[in-house]
């Protein structure tokens, strides 16, 4: 089961709405020293996914303004 956990976390993060990712990041960032290793991994994945979504949104805006 341990080998499947990282894959499931990635899939779960990617299917979460943006507001849920923001709330997850906020909650897991409050007291980082209390987080388990899995929670730290989830925090890093959520931050990365949110950053990717923001970059994609910026790219879409730039494409829209080119035309």
C-alpha cells in the first residue's frame, strides 16, 4: 500500500478544486512542525499544483490578448 500512496496523493490533488487547494495549503502551513511526512508531501504537491494552475491561467490570458 505504501507504494501506491504517492500516486494516489498526486491524483487526489489534481482533482481538487482550486479553493480546496488554497484551504489545504493554508491549513497545512499553520503549524508545519505538527505535520506528518505524508502531510508535508501533500502540502508540497498542493503548492506545486496551485502554481501550475496559476501559470496555465496566465498563459491562457496571454493567448487571449494576442488575438
